[in-house]
């Protein structure tokens, strides 16, 4: 179907090859170049890569670099066609295409090698002027990447069969066998195993292309898309095509210059379109002049471009008028680099900086639009009031990179019109795994056994543990993390008991769990307890010595397993002095804490017990969770600064934001 749709002459060969268009171009460079001089013509980013290959990798002795700046073609009439010539038909990052094939003589001595990755299936290619053409599926057909397509004309085949390269040819580059074209590659065989799913996708794309009217229909679709942008440019004198010659304007990778905005403003414009879910990644390529690059290939619907143009105009006017402002964001605790980059890419100023208690108390946050914290920074009522009372205070968003907001006074934030957002989804799996690790370590006395081995003791008899299967596990709070841990615990054969007055009964029923009317009831029923409640005046020291004494110590199956508590939720819910006493007198068999009332915990009485195991508040401290937390909180911050925080991230839902939307970013 490829040959049929592209209208290839019968003596041209088509093959699927490894490594996308890059692999296709390089395999012919490695095997065909050498017997003649070589000219590489390029006027954008990717074409320049072929010159670097020829110069630095192949080290060709006779090599000409024919180039031009973004927006124009080099002097194609100056090409010496006794050379082999490599060129791109369409500059993907410059939006400049060759006008036609007239610059290629019919009586050329060298080969014409054309990278047409953003031109094939959208532009008319004169095959009598092309000896080699390459492309990949992901451009004009919207397919998957990773696979290249190679088209060879008879002159290229003749070169392959008459010229032996002086350099070794890797297996994935070899197109000949015993000095002749390996026709198997061009008749269904492959050099290496491709993705059949990707190949099937390509076949579907070809069927779709035929349904559009073949090549002529695809070109017509792309030209209609270009016409939408042409009309928009004609109507708005602040925009122009990057291509200087109208005959060279690409109808696929359309590149535009916004004349009245600087680079930072263009970045703000594209970021706003991205966050508004209007258009993604339409900024110009990183080394191209600041502007837009809009894909208009045949897979794009003209109606989508018609819908995009008013948005570009609207956001342009907002940026030009200064209505979309750069915000100042301070990050006082740790945050993933990707999150910082995302906010910077949105046009914001992001600074990582620690602030002392004295600076916070003096209202230092008034100079910032947003602060991002973890658990270390405490934003008390006094800090928030000092910030809000400062003349010209800008603080509008407090972002907690994590779940708990115990270190933020929500009432004070709401009273000051400051939105508080968090990232409740990101760390769930990591916290669940840590809580499970503590449960298993308690049951099998792993920490105690490890300490013994380090001290030279072989505590085999003392380290007889118990199974978790058949034991009652009580949940104080059964939200997202509790339910995720509940699924794992149930899979281990544990019986689920729950105290959560806010949870619908349907959720409890789904787990086959036993619901209790009070916290003491859970403690009376369970030998194992896990804490998943928020810290509040009502929950502080809720788990004390008297509460622990209620635990049965004997499982439903009669196993005298003792009592065990895990807290990977909030510090302060457990009375650590009372828990230490329970460990000492044996009322509590083991205690595992990832969170403490005071952090760092210092010389806690808990450390005197061999049956205590602790971790330094690392529930969310996994590579995966940190990346997810960063992505979630940066998205929430950007949305909040735009005046529309996601409701799933907004903590103080009763807040009346201090700043109206127009004074924020939109």
C-alpha cells in the first residue's frame, strides 16, 4: 500500500528499517557515501545532524556544508550535482520546505538523498528526482515512532551493488548480501524484529489514507489546514510565518513568529494554552526563533485548527496587556526537579530557599505569590496573619507537597483568602508499602533479629513470630491509604476492622469489613492496629496507655500473638510516653512509627524498648512518589494561580480567594 499511495515507480523498493527516520538516513549514509564528494543541505535543526554525522562519524574527506538560517533556504542552485547530496524536503523545525524538485537535475552524477519525514504523505514528491527517500510513521500518518521507512531508486541500488564501504557496517545497517541488494528486506523480511503492534498501526494508517483519497486527498487535507493559519496571519499583523518566501511555507510543520512578544512572553502564551488544555507543545523548537510551531499534517482536523486560532488571539492579547503575570514561587522544603521545571516552563519564577522561623514570623512570605512546603515548614496562624497584614502582600497559594496539612493553619489561611492545596494521590502506594513493611517486620521480629545478629547473638528461639493471616487488623481512619492497605491486608488473609464515621457503608461492605462505632471498640477487637487519621485536637493522644490496654493480645484463631500498632499517618495521635510504658510492661508487643509528635524525635522513651521500630518520616520517600508528588503539586499550583484549583487538591474549600481570576494568570 505504501508504494500505491505514494505513487512510486515500479523499479523503486520500499523497506521497513530500525530506529525511525534517523536510522533510515544513517544506514544509507554509512553504505552509500564515500565514492564521491558529499554536500549536506540544511536549514533547520535535524538536517544539521546529517552534516555532523558526515563530518564527525564518517569523516568524509570532501564535504560541503550548505546551510541557511531559520526561515530561508540555502542557495540550492549552487549545488554541485557531481556530489552525493543530502537534504530535507521539509524543515520540521523551521517550517521551510523546498518549492519543488526543479533544483535537482535529471542528469546528476551523484545521488539525491532526501529526508522526507515531515513531507511524505503530505507533499508531492517528484520520484524521478529522488534516489533515496526516508520517513517515519509518526509524522504525517500519526503512527508510532521507532521504525523508519526507506525507499531506494535504481541509481541507489546500483551504488549499493557497485561500492563497498571502507568502514564496518553494523548488522542493522546492512542492505546487501553477497554484494547484491538484499531484496528480502524489501519484500517482507526485516533486519531486526519490529513491534507488530506498531506495524499494524501503520497498516491501519495506510487504509485510512486510502479512504481519504490517497496522496491527493492527504495533501488536500494538509493544505486546508494551512489555509486556516494563512487567513489568521493575514488578519493579525502581530504574527507572520517564519518562512520568508511564501512558496516555501510548510503545509505540515507550520512555524510562526509573534512579532510583538518577547521570548518569555511567548513561553507564557504557550504555557497558558497547554494548561487550558487547548494546545500542547506548540512552542517553537528549542533552538529556533521564539514563536509557534503548529502541526497541520493530514491527520489534523481543520475544525480543530479553526477552534485554536481564537484561543491564540485571546491569550496573545492577555499576555500583551500584562493580564497574565509571572508569579513568584518559593520552595522551602524538598521538591522534585521536574516539578520546578514545569512551573518555570509555565513562565513563573521559582526559587528554592529556606526561611527561618524569624523570617516567617516577620511576614517574609508577603513577597511571594505561592509557597510550596512539605512537613518541615510550619505555617501557623501567626505566620499567616503576619504575611497577610503586610501592605501589598501577594501570597495567594500555600501548597503542601504531600497529604497532611497539619503544619498549616487552615482557618487563618481561609480568613486571609489564601488557597491551600495538597497532593493527596501521589504518595498512596509508597505509604502503603511502608506500613505493610512495618506490619511484616513486627510479625516476624525482623528488626529485633537484625539487632541481635549485629551484636553477635543468634536469637533463633527468641525470634519466633506469627503470621498475619487470620489476625484482626484495625484501621483508625479508612480513607484512600487505609483502603489501599486494606486490599493488601485482605489478600494476606487478615480480617479488616474499621473505625471511620465519615465513610459510606457501601465502602465498608465492599471490603467485607467489620465496622465499629468507636475507636475503643476497634482496639478491643484487634491485635493489630494501623493509624490513618488526621491530627486534630480530637485525635491528639487518642491512642494512649489506657486505649492500648484494651487490645486482646490473642487472635481469633487462638494465637497468642500479642498487640501491635503501626502509625505511618500523623505524629501526635499516639501518646509516645504511654506507648513506651505499654511496651515496657508487655501490654504492647511492638510499635512501629514513621511519624512522631516531635520531629526529629530526639531521645524518645520509645528508643529504650527492643520492640520499637522506627523510620524517619519516610512514607512518601520513594523515587516514584517524589516524582508523582512533584507532578501533582505543580499542576495544582499552576491551576490555583490561574484562579481555578482542582477541587481534589483544594483543602480549604470554604476559602474566598483574595485575588480575582483576572489578577491572577487568567
